[in-house]
């Protein structure tokens, strides 16, 4: 039988991460109660772009091409869902995927 041993700091950060996740969902649902989904969802979809920017600023992460492309695709996914929620017949996802395939 394998027994897992956890360092005290690992358990602490695991618990803090679980609490942060729980609070983020509570805030998300509260935002949906206060505003229409067409305003809330695009802001929520920008979390990856915010994480990339904060990682570069505060942690000194290096901006790699694949990181920038991944962030761009995810940001376009957010814009695409915003347009879909507003009932427009536009798909940025298809345009970005075609552009990436041509770029490679």
C-alpha cells in the first residue's frame, strides 16, 4: 500500500486554492445575477489573458510564441462567445483556426 506524505505547505496551498476556486464561482454567479451573461461571460473568458500578463509582470515569465498564440486563441474564444450571446452570425474561432493553420 502506498502512503502519500504531504508537506505542510502543500496542504495549505491546496486548501487555499480550493477556497479561491469556490469564491470565484460564487462571485461569477453573483455577477450573473447582477448583469446579463453577454457582459459577464467575456470578462470571465479573459482570465487566461490576465494570467499571462500577471505572470510576465510579477513572475518574470518569458513570452513564448506558443504562449502568445494560446492566449490569443483563448481570448478570441471569449470574443466568439460574446458575439454568440449577442446573436450575431460571426465566428472568430474559425477565422483564428484558419490563420494558425496557415501560419504553421
